[in-house]
């Protein structure tokens, strides 16, 4: 949708009023005993040790149980109520509020991208912690545990019902299965008022736009044969190569931002054998579902053309190539308005702590609630990190107490819906 200048002016005005109101409320909040006590407790809490403990519990895709059980034990220890692990593997707990108060969900994903046998021992090097998954998302889970601890220990009972969710399956082929379950059959099937996902470090980025993606596995199959004796039989690798060359030339628009990637190719068994199959894994992304539709149509077309070409070039009759295109993942796109209460509250709570927030678009657990119209943002837990999704991942915890301070303020501000 194109920005409308009249609407824009209205939003600006609405924003100005809400900024002033929010700032007055924030000002008042900052001077309450509750917040003073919470901030003191945060300073005493060793979040960094928690990050290490969480990070050293393996949580490979589809095998997050151990980390979920640890989180559940911590939730129980803090005094959260109704702590449980649901049928999908998500760990849940809650701080009940007054009846009729808003429902605020704070969440963090448990899973990493690393396979089971990965060494997850965390090493310290100067100010940095080194370990796969330490920033994405051990630091988010640790901050979620810390928030539960602080709110209960400070005796804060906001009118809102505060729900805690450590989710499974955010990364890759997990395809957001944890958060999908929560909002379809699980604890939040009736919805919620606000959803905040803690994902990774940093404090500036406030993700209010959901980057959509679709993933496909393309497989081409033929009869195979001997490279000399059966020459002329259809060759799936030759056809795949042509399909990729055409696909890679797709003119993806910069706005709305769109991207594609052939991430894995496979096939064949020997240099002197005509392969029986060849395949590729393809990732399509865009901030617009319409652009993803176009990309998907293009992908189907190039595969079809490559198969037709290969079949028309064969010289041995009776052999033909077939293709299958299987969708292995889909994440909806969408947006929580920049003028919405949750986005403005996240910005205000950041600014009051000296953080300069910026809005961002990314693919996170928030994609699901955003696509359902639930006001949602994904924010960082504080600290810094690098080499994310690699074995050389590092995390610098400086500033992670500020991250939890912001969460406390956000919980209290959103409670006054
Ligand atoms: Zn993450």
C-alpha cells in the first residue's frame, strides 16, 4: 500500500499524543518502587552465567527437549504458575493478572541450527563468550528466564496476564512449528493482546514487519545409465543445471525487497554414471506475498522448461525425465503498524533507557502472530554477537542488563493497555 499523506499526518498527530502520554506514564513508572526494586535485582542477577548454562544444553532442530526441561525448571523455581511443556515441546509459564487485563506474551526460541553432535561448550575469550548458538538464541532464552525471575522476585503483579513461552522450531526446517502450534491448537489459540519475541542480541532493532519465505525441494528423476553405453538417456543433472542458470537470472525487485537462493544441490553417484536423480533446495523471500507468488511461478516455469528441453534432446526413446517440486516450508509475511501501541511502547521504552531504536523487517517467531493480526514485535536481548549460525559464533554480554530493564518497562507499560 502507498503511503497516504493525509493518513500520514493523522498518524503523526496520533503518535505525538501517544508519545506524550506514554512518556508521562513511563516517567511515572520509572519512579515507582516496583521498577526501582526490579532494576536493582537485575543488576544483581548474573544473566551472563544464565546465557552460558542455556547455551551448553544442546537444542538441535527437533530435539529441544533438554533445553525446554531446563527452562521449565527455572520457571518453576521463580514461582511462575501453570509451568508445563506442551504437546509440541514449547515450555510455558505464566504470571496471572487481574481478570480482564491484557494478555502479554514474552517468548524466545529454544532451538539452534546445530546438529546433535556439535560441541556446545562455551569458552570465554576476553569479554566474549564463544559457542555455537550463544547469541542465537541462548541470550534470548536467558533474558526470558531473567525477566520471569525479576518480576516474581520484585513482587510485581501487573494487571496484565504475563505469559512466558520458550518455543521450539524457529530455525530453518522447524518452520516456526512451536509458535504455529501455540496459536492454532495450543495455549494461545484464542489469541493474545501482545506478543514479544526475544531473538538474538542487540537493542536497536525492533522488528515489526514479518519477512515471508517459502522453501522448496526440487527433484528431477530419470532412468540413469552408463555414461558411454547409455549416452543419449535423459540426464537430471544437465537439466538441473539449466534450470538453475535460468532461475538465477530472475530480476528480483529491490522494493518490495525480494531475494532467492539455491542453497543445496545434490545428485549423481559417479563420474561415469548418468544420474538417476538430481535435486536442489530453494529459498524464496520477500516482504510481499505477491512477489513470492511471482517467484514461485517463475521457479515452476524454469523447472518445467528444463525438463522439456532435456526430454526433447534425448536420443534414446522411451526414457524421460520427471520433476517434483515439494514445498518444505512457508512463513507468512505481514506487518504490525509502526503507529501501533506495541511498536510505540517498544520505541518509548528503548528511548527512555538511552537506546536509539530502529524498525526492521525479518523472519522470526512473530511472523505467525503478525499474520493473525496480533500486535507483535521481535526485539534483541542486549549484548552483541557475530558469526551467527556458524561454529565460530560469539556473544559479548555488555548491555544485557539494559535489555531486561527494557522488558520490565515494556511489560508494565503494555499492562496499562
Ligand atoms: Zn534466532
